[in-house]
């Protein structure tokens, strides 16, 4: 039998809790060796999806495959997966070595192989010098590394991580994000990571799925999801976005789509989510704050909108301007500190953008 190129497949998988639909007919394919994240707000179905992959919940409908093998009826302890929790779940009375050795010893492999595997796993997470320590003597970040070592030592086909960095402080969390990605590359195991933190998912993932109300709204690389969101929800959830409502004015073959905004601003669209736009369609234009620029006078040759500076917030190398435009809509603009002398609260300004950075989402 040919080995499946996918570590994980979900085919029209749903999960109902009585009348509540937690997961609603999702399809997903995660290749071997990929760092894949399930991202979304609380209650979107991402943790329920992870629990179905682990075997702690049974799909109401659909098929789940691990490494090409249908796994709906395989109990959790027989699945080639491991789950890392936010709480670490280390045995407090066992040393670091004994915690990591617990799985291999239950698998009844030789003590020589147990020692070899454990030390390899601890070296991967850079905890090999702490073999004789008890968990209570370790920091939160060190306990998280031991939990990872215990998960990878059994060499699962899929490693499942349920918001494992949530208990760490911000600085350590950022450090561990990079460490997790390094570990994943070194061991070559497929990681499926659940988080509501978009920065975390964008930092680590090869690809990610954005979930909302039990459905997958978009699957793609961090760059694709950020620059070309498939829906208004994705545009608002990933990063920061200015959304300008407009109407498609012209669609010509070989020419950019033209959209009118606020009555007189006409801009062209670099990309459009889903089906091609048609004349008369109501669309939302997605403009990231870093792609907008401020001017005292109306600039020539680029789309621009008039406004008034509401706030100018110093953020180190950048200034965040809050601009109130037509119809009292507000835009967020990230510009260099040089712009601070050009615009202050109360000033009348123009906000411009380049058409190649404009993405349209059909409403």
C-alpha cells in the first residue's frame, strides 16, 4: 500500500452536541511534515476538531484519516498521535528523564533504546542537562520543553498542540514560538497547532486554517491569508485591516477592476476573493495600515481620500494615525516617525494607497 502524502485528512467532518453544531462539515488535508495551525476565536470549533483528531471526540459525520488510514473507530491510545496541553501534565514525582521515558517504557522497548530515545528528545528541546530535576524545580518554559520531549519521544505521525504556550509570559512565549518551529523542522513530524493568537499562528505555521462558527473560512500560507483574505471575517481577524465599502464600476478583460468608494474615490483592485467581481457588486476593500500614506495636499496619480487626524500615537519607529474620513469612517495608518511633524490631531489630511495593495472581498 502506497504511503499517503497526508499526515491528516478530514472529509466532511462534523460534530454535534445535541442541537449545537460545533464543527460543520469541514474538509482538510495536512501533508506529512507540515506545521499547520487551526486559528480562530473562542467557540469556533478548533479545539473540538483537535479532540476529534486525538480520538477524544467522535465525529457525528464524516471521515478522519491519519497517514491514509481511516481512524474514526480507533481509540486514542492506539492512534499514532500525541497531544501537548497548556497545563504540561507532567508527573510531579518523576524526574525529567522519567517523565520522558514513561511512554517508551509502556511500549516495552529495551531500556537501552529508551535511554537513547529520551536523550535524543531532551537534546532536541535543549533540556538534556536537566535529566535528574523534578518538574517543580523548573521554570514554565522548561516544563513546556519537557512536555514537548515527552510528546516527540514516541515519534508520532501527528503531534497535536492545544494552545501550549498560553500559560507563559509574553517574552517567553515569543521565544518558544521560534523554538517550536525549530523543533518541528528538526524532528520532521506534522504539527497541528490550535491557537486563538493570530501572531503565534503567523509566526510558526507553514499553512493555517481560519475557523469561524464551526466552518473553515480559508486555508493558506500566512502570506496568502494576510494579503488575500477570502472573506470579510478573515480580513478583520488576521492582523489589522481597514475595510472600505465600495461598488464595482468596471470590469474589463485584461484591465484592473475599478471600484468607487465614498462617491468620488475610484481605485483599482489588485486581487478579488472568490469569484470575479461583476459590475454593481458591493465589495469591501481591504487596506492594511502599513500600506496607507498621509499627505497635506491631495496627491496626484494615486487613489486618495480626505480626512482629519483624530490621534497620532507614537510606537517607536512608527506613528499610528487614526484618521476620520467621509461618513465618519475611521482609518488606521502606520507611517514613519517623519510624518509626525506633518500631521497632528485636528489637521486635515489626505490618505493615499497604491492599487497593487488593494484586495476586494465580495459582500
